[in-house]
């Protein structure tokens, strides 16, 4: 493997087991400069283990990780890497400003440079007016924003965000999106893990779909959908009556049933008519039917047979 | 109601910390107190007493011998051999130094001329020589006991002298015996003397209030102290609470591990060693501040002589603080949760405090327990503070305590660092 110092991140054949569980199972991945790469997958897919391996908090069983050409747990890598963990990793009894100062010092900042960094991060997270508020008194959304700011205090060139919108209300989520888009505008390289399809579609240049520790698809949102479905559409049909009758019939017709909704892929909308006619002949009770373009959720279901939020 | 009982029982069963505190701790404490105060004869503490015989008379020799035969005493007439070389006998001066240094709580000095007039039935008798009892006031029991035993031994080991002295009083008050009566009395006294010197001593119960030999007690340690036990308890209670505070403060590590803050810190330039050293320093400073507050309170309220012992206090304060901080770090790194830490620290600290002398002085404990106490931070810290505030010893005398506490601090920290590897990486 060549040591390209301009490449923010290069992962090669990464493996990590926890007991019998293959948390990361041979992942190879590259992040381009200024790119935002989304890691999309359900809980337990291996996204956080992958992120923690990049941060140097998990020692891989095999494979290599290079951050701007430096090994993942090296001092050089740490200084260029920012991490926003899934947990609210803050000191609750310190104020916002004190938290940012503390994490700045941990990264070796001091004096005016530290104060400038604190002011910049407070501004970025729109917490300047709450700078001297104790963290424990902040709302959930504010804590999330400060949690992100603390990961960027040392102006890293590569930022890893591990589900930064978990448990926040829609308004706070919107604020967080704006913060991330600002970073993107500044040309920062980002890895963003989520199990929310809309977030990945909105924020990410490319998306890696992760399941059982593997990347099962990688590309832009359009590429992923096109690769999985081509020009085909999806029909969602809600049948009433006993699932014991519905599910086998749907499977026999090449569809999948999740949450009581049958999903079929069709090449042309006219195929809906024959589908409904057949269901009537089978004695199924039709409640609702709709046609939609496939999305990442559909891709995931198509590839794994499971929903993203399973 | 049964549902509530059932739920509470299941919760208790799954909370191992609470379970151990509920059942193990009381049993452990019961056992410790039972051993200390339960009156088990084989473990009853013996009192060390230094005896200086300046008189070397037959009477003084028999008094020393009588004291040696007392089962509750360990009589030392000379220091332990050094490198197998026999040491010279104690003198009044060396015995006083030894009491000041805490070798024994009491020294008995039998002065020149004691044998000429060893016992007297009259407190006003100015001819008799007075035995000096040099005592360490921190031990309130030993001097009282020795004082009583001296009177008892005088009666049991010198019955002939008592009879002889008694006859003299009789002579003075009645005008004297006839020659025949005198001969019979002398024969009886001779018989008593022979019997005594042949070792056939009778076991006469002690008459502690007798006062037939003159004894004058003098405190050589703590004689100028305003409140003798304050310095002891300031150290004893202080160390116990320092241990609680240190383990609680070190528990912040568990909170940070749980919240993910520890992970984030370790993903920066901070290494686990520097993080633990930072926590150790902070917890040591916290412990030291606590000690300062405790001793200042002792000075302000209980007239503890704090200001003239500042250098010694600094030395012992720093060593004790670092040792307790390391102890806290170790407990925190061993435990997985705050609840575990709470249970384990309560258990360990209370046991350490009870055998280490924080709850009652170690000299009251059986010898085996006193030795076990040396495995605790409490015992070494209390001994050090006692040397400074009670015995007014110079700082150079603190080297054993300093050495042990620093060694404990280093050892516990190294173990904590080793155990903390579990937080470093998965």
C-alpha cells in the first residue's frame, strides 16, 4: 500500500472481532479530500467499531488505517483527527467554555490560540450566549452541539461524527445539519455515521452501506439506488387479514413484507394492475396501495432483507 | 405488598455491592471487634514496661523479678540486641528517651536507696525512696495498671520486708516487743524471706490502692499538651475520611469512562499514564487540603499545637495524601461501576480503619491485630502524625513512615496503572 499523505483516510482489509462477533469484517475504504462519506447501517452493523478503530480506541485484529499517511494511533494522526462520539462526552459540571478549554488543552492548545479556538467553536455551535452555562443545564440539542464543537476545538482536517443527531428534536437536528454544512463548505473531510437515510442523503457525497461488519454497497445515493433497482419502481401494498396468508403470497410473487406492508419492484407502473388482480384472486383484502421511487431504505432492504432501523 | 417485597429482594440479590454491605460488612466488623474486645486470653495485649534498677539491692531485685513474673507485662531491662550484640541496661535517661520514642508506654525507675526502706505504711514517711513512673500520656491505661501492679508486686514479692517494716511500726507505737517475741517474729520474717527467695511465691490478689511503696508518675510524652488525644484523633479520623474522599474522587474516572469522556480524552494527546498522574496529583492535593482543614480545626477549637509542627505536618501530610490518593485510584480502576466502588471502598476502608487504629488506638489491640494493622495506610500515617504532634520527635525520625507510605503510594499506583489498561483500547 502506498503512503499517500494527501489522502485523509485509507483503510485496508480491517478486521476486528469481539469474541465470536465479527464487528468489522475486512473493510477497505478510502476518503477523498474534502469529501463527506456516510456510513449507513442499522445498530450493531459495525459503524462505531470502525470509527473507534480510526480514532485509535480499538486495536484492529488485522488490517491498516492511515490518516493523512500516519498510523491511526500515532500522535500525528491524533492531531489531524477530530472525533465526535455518539455519547455526550462532556464534563457536566463545567460550563460550555470550560469544557472547550479543557478539550483544547488536552490537544495541546494554550494561551490566545486556545481562547480563539474556544470562541470559534462557540460561534460555530451557536452557543456563544450560553458559553458560561453549566453543561448539565443545557438542553439535549445544545449538549449535542457542544459535543460536536469539543471534537473540533483543535481544528482537525478530518472529522469523524458518530451519530451526532441521536435523540435530538427536529429543530436541533436542523441546526446540526447547518453546522455540518458549514464545515463542508470549508472543505473539511468528514465521516458521518447514521442509521437515518435522510441524513446520509442530505449530507454525504458518498454512502457506504454497512451490515454485519462489511461494506455491502458504496457510492453516491443515486448510484446505490440505480445499482440496486435500475429504473424500476416500488409498489407498497397494505393487505388486511391474516399475515399467515399474506406473507407467503407476497414472497411467492417476489416481494418482501415488513411491518405488514408488502413491497414489490416493478419495471413499469402498468404491472400494478396485474399484481392487484392476482391478490384479489388469492382472496387477500386490499387496504392501500402506493407507488414510489426506491430510496436508500429500499436499497438496504433489497440488499439485506432487513430494514435499516431493525 | 408481596410484589414490592419480591421486587426489592430481586434488586438486592442483583446488586452485589449492596448485598455485600448488608451481610459481609457486619460480620467482618463483628469479628474484628470481637477479637479486640472479646477477651480472648491468648490474644490479650501485654503491656511493655521498661525497668531501670538503679539500686541493685535485694529488695529492688525482687521487685523487678516480681514484675517479670506478671503475665500481663513484658518487662524489658535493656533494649533488644542489635546485630546479636547485647545492649547495655536502660538508665533513667535512656528509658525516658525510649518512652518518648514510643518503645514502651511506661518506664519504672527504681532509685538508689530503695532497698534501705522499700515499703512504708505511712504516706507521710519521708525516708522512703520514691519509684519514678515515666509515662506516655497517650496511653491512659498502661500507667494506671503498672502503678497498681507495683503495689501488688511489692506485697507478693516482699512479704518479709512488709512484716519487718510492720514490726518497726509496732515497736514505735507500743514501746517494743520482748526479746522472746522479737526472736519469734524474726524467725517468721526469715522464713518468709527464704520462702520468697526459693521461688515459692504466693499469688496474693493485687491491692491496687495499697500504696506501700512510693510511686511518683511523670508524663514524659504529652506532659505539656493541652488536650492529649486531639492530635491522635485528628490523624486517626482524618486518615479514614481521606480514604473515603480519595476513593470517591477517584470514582470520577468511572463516571468519565461511562459517559465516554475518558475515551475522548484518550483520543487526544493525553495518555493513560499522564491522565492517571493528573488525577493522582489532584486527589493528593484534595486530601492534603482536607488534612490542613482538619488540623486547623483542631488548633482553633481543641488547642492542638499546629503551628510549631508545620514541617513535620507537611512531610506526613504529603506522604499520607499521596498514599490515600493512590489507594483511591486503585479501587476506582478495579471497579466497573460507581455502585461497586461504593461497596468495595466502604468495606475495605472500614476494615483498614478498624485494624489500622482510626477507630481505637492500636495499643489497645491484641499483638497479632497490632501487627496486622501495619498492613494499612492508617497505622503508618497515625504513627507518623503521633510522632510529630505527640512525641515532638524530629522530622528525621519519620523515615520509616515516609518510606512505607511512599512505597505504598508507588505500588498502588503502578497496580492501578496496570489495571487501567482495560480502558486504553478494546
